[in-house]
C-alpha cells in the first residue's frame, strides 16, 4: 500500500516566461474605455440608478479563478452571474429578452463547477427553473421603492480580490498552491481579471505550471444590448470554459484523481492556461455555444493562433450534455496516452514530438435528482496524434451525494480509465490504467474545507489514501472604501 502523510513541500519560485510582459498589460486595462459596451437604455417604467447594470454579465463562459468563503459545493467560482438568473451554476444563465432583469448588477455566486446542478435547477421562488421569470407587478404610485444597495455601486466598487491556500496529498505525492487574484470591473459590461499561482506538485487540475506563474490575465466584454454574447481575450484558463461538470471537475472540490477532472483526451490537447480569444453565445437558456482560438504555447514569445476548440452544451430538464472538440499542436509537453511513447517514428525517435498535430473529442453528461440530492456524471474522450496516426480513449462515470452527513458536505464514488490505447497496452502487457475512488469533503470552519479519499489504481493493484485542505478569503476593498 502506498500511503504516507508528506510534509508541506517548499514552494519553488520561478517566474513563467512572458509573465513580466503580460503584467504590464494590467497598467493599461483601467484606462480602457467601453463606449461601445456601455449600459443599455433603462426601461421607461424602471429607471436604473446611476452605476447600475441593466444587462449584467452572466457566468456562462467566464473563468473560474476566484476563491470564496461561502462554500456550499466548494471550488473556484466564475466571477459574475446576474442575480435574476435562477439557473445558478448549471451553466445556463438565462438571457431571454422577456426575462425581467433586476437593477442590481453583479452578484458573486459559483458556477456549475463550483455550485451543484442541484442549486442550478432548484425551483425559483419567483419563476421557473430555466429563467422565464415573469415580470413583477408594477408598484403602486404612492409607494417609493428604495434603491437596491448593489445597484448604486459604481462599477469599480464591485471589484473583488481573493486569496486561496491549498494542499493535496495522494499516497506519497503532495502538492501545494497559493493562489491570488481579482476582478476589476471597468464598466457595467466590461471587466478584467488576473490570477497568479505559486505552486508545487502536479495534483491541481487547473494548474499546469509549477513555481510562480501567471495563470490568467484577461478582459471580458459583452455588447450592452446583447447580453447573451460574451467575448474574452488574453491569458485564459481553458479548463474553466470547456468540459465543465457539477460533480467531477475540481481537484479541491470533487475527486482527487485527475481522470475525474478535465477530460484527459482534452487536457492532452492543451486545454489548460493558454493565451487566445474566446466567444460564448447563449441564445436560449437550454443552449450554449463556445468557440476559442488560442496558442498551443503559453510563452508569449512563441504565440501563434494554431489551435481551436469548440463546445456545444444542451440542457434537458435536470440534465446537461456537452460535446467538445479541440485541435492543437504539441508545444513540447509530449503528452498523450502512456503507450504512445513506444511507437517508433524513425531515426531512433519514439513517441510524440513538438509540432505534432493533435485532436481531442469529449462527451460530458450530468444529471441531478433533487429529491434524493444525488448527482450523476459520465465522460468519454478520444485523443488522436494525427502525425503518428495513433489514438487513445478514456471514460469515467460516478455519483455525488450532497448534504449526506451535514449541510454542505459531499460524498462521491467514481470509476474511470485513464487515456489509453488498448491494443498497444495488451501487446506490451501493461496493467489496465483504471481507477475507482471514494471521497468525502466538508466544511470544517468558516473559509476552511477538508476532504479525504481512498483510491485503487492500475487494475485495482495499488491503493492510495489522500487528504486535502483548502482555505479561501475574499473581500471587496473598493466597496468598503466607498461605504
């Protein structure tokens, strides 16, 4: 049995290439104007106070970078979602024109990778579960409606800063990360965000660099009268936009093993922190379309729009299905399924090489049973190295129980198989790279969560015990100063 409790590893300092150049961009962001992205005209019968948002940003495609103290389902939330949207976290932030949008601009709540689909599909006390909230009756003329405290805040006063510290141990391998960042709201329809990580180890699903690195530096905007359309440009964590799931995604919320996080067939094709541009369109509550062009390399000196990813998400009542396609080039990571390194390509070379064209396809489904507080998930992935003409497959499935022993806790059981080529594996006599895992996660005190896990891997021949802790802080310094 591989089981040990490691000491906290010393964090290595090493500034990621291109970080200094990227940080310089932050000095220019506050000065950007957004005349074309400004607040739309308020409805005649419901004038919005100065600084209020009539078309607040939703979170369908925004990055999951912020930490939070209110941790019902744990995880890193996307920055913003409109309060009026009852589809909180299932990925469907309704943008129907007929829906009544409140004047309060931005509320910080988690998205689907952080809050559960249970919360996303819970019946809205003022409307349906999918966003068709009926317009509230007009108040009597003699009654003066007090302004919403959130509505009178200027855009910058909605800005937030966060810090997160986390440690994760699996068997004899430990990983630690200190993450800090924030959101600066430039106007009702434009904001900028940044995230910096100081980490060691390989356990974090949304951190593909160790040492000190800039994980995100982006600008997000939405046309004032087309709130269902979002544009993001800059350094983005693509795992926050693609292949999301309420029950199997974040290593600090859900399962410990990476097979239950971002689909391995997509991770092998550079779905990680990458510079590029992204657009998300949610024409109706039950349909979400995402497309992004990005660079296969994180190094700004090697920037090239040589990669593309597209995703279609469809909601059916209490279930969501997503299909994702990615094509990119190997930028030196030389990843893929383990058996690919046995393939000879001539001249004494084996396996993938930088410049190889790779493609990945992923299918992702989740469903929730509200009465039982049970969430189910399943994934399938197919990866191909086009240059070598070799492919591998992966899949996983499982269940999460919510509020099992106490409010806000989570119990999960899953089975999965890492990316693998069955024919090559059988020819080499290697073990089946499958895994089952049982985990439990709960809140210990305010801002502090902890989880434990037991896994069996490689044809159930190896047993791993694990634990994790996570501490989150978040505050609104500009808002407090204004108050």
